[in-house]
């Protein structure tokens, strides 16, 4: 996936996170905290582990070989891609994905709050490919 500014509105409450030099992060990636480093969702296959360690959304990129800290939004409303579906306010969402790994910039509706990283912030009564999500960092705010 390529860099995409996904923030739409609301306080971001940013933090500055470390990234391993071999980790690639794109602007707009959902990130989790692996001990002391931020990593994109695509490096995991486990929704609950991701949700338990959800750090936020990348507001800066990190290329392979970079060692600079990056800014990460821990709250706010972000527009994510999704498989066409309808959404109601408050629906919990998680990163989309199957056994090949989680998607770093795509979400899906979930019935499991243990997998959720946020809630729908704009009702979509007809199937849409983009949804507004209010994110809640588990690491910084305690999560959904």
C-alpha cells in the first residue's frame, strides 16, 4: 500500500515511536507496539494481539534503513478503505485480513471488541468502500 493521509478530524494526541531499521511503515498504516518499536498491522496474523498492542496510525513514513522516530496518532477520526459494506455509528472495526496477514490500511466491521481498534464515526447506510473510524490506541488510551 502507498502513503495516504487518512486523518480527517479530531485530536490526534500524537506520540513519537521508535522503528526498527528493517521495518517499512507507510503514512496511514495502523501500527502496533512490539516491545519498544512500532510495526505495521501487516506484520501480524493475530487480531487480538494487534488490538491488545494497538499504538495508532502512522503520521510519518519510515523506509528500510531509517532509524528516525516517527509521529503516531493515538486518537482522532481516520478514513480507511474497506470491502463494500454498510456501517452504523459505533460499529466496532478491526484491521481487515485473513491468514496471509492483517491489512495495514484497510478495516472491516467486527462483532468482537477484543479485535476492535475503533468505532465507526460516520453512518453509511449504503455499501461504501471507505469508512470514517474514531481510533483508540490501546497502548495510550486503553482502547475501545
